């Protein structure tokens, strides 16, 4: 018979290496399932981040792209890290998921506010 222990964030589990706070994986709680003589960790992927439609205008800015750009590249241009691509993606809810398309306006959270968002997510 197996048992499941759930609800811990990765940084609270000593046996697992910590991840950069910028990574999207940090929003998911990790569970441990014990089955006979083996144990397995798994992510509860039902969590997700939803940015409100009404964000204070002082917190975000707009960028218009001249060329189609991968989300990771756009993240690096704005934040200096490819790992925050998910903020741009979730904030803009694009129809075309593979690239940020040229000629469109993209909202982004100003870099000085990102750390606060990441800290709030890790406290959830």
C-alpha cells in the first residue's frame, strides 16, 4: 500500500536541491509517495499563477518588438535572466505560444517589482 505526504515547497525538503527562485517550478508543491520500499517525489501541477487584469500602471511597462522573439530572449532583455519568461508569458496571454510576435505590445512587470512577486509566490 502506498501513502502520500503532500504540500511542501521544494526549498522545505532537505533531500532535494533548491532551485533558483526565478524558476516557474517553484509555484508547485511537492509531494512524496511511499510505496513498499521506494519513495518518489512528484509535483502537484494543479497550481498556477494568475496575474490580475488590473495591475497598477506604475508596476508595469510596455515593450513593442521589431522582430519575433523567443520568450526566454525577451526575458533576458528585460530582466537579465531567461528564467523569468513565464512572467511575460502569463502576463500577456499570447495566442501564439512559441514566440513573442513582432509589432505587438507586450506588458512586463518592471524589474524592481519582480523580487517582491517571487517572494510572495514562495510564501504561498
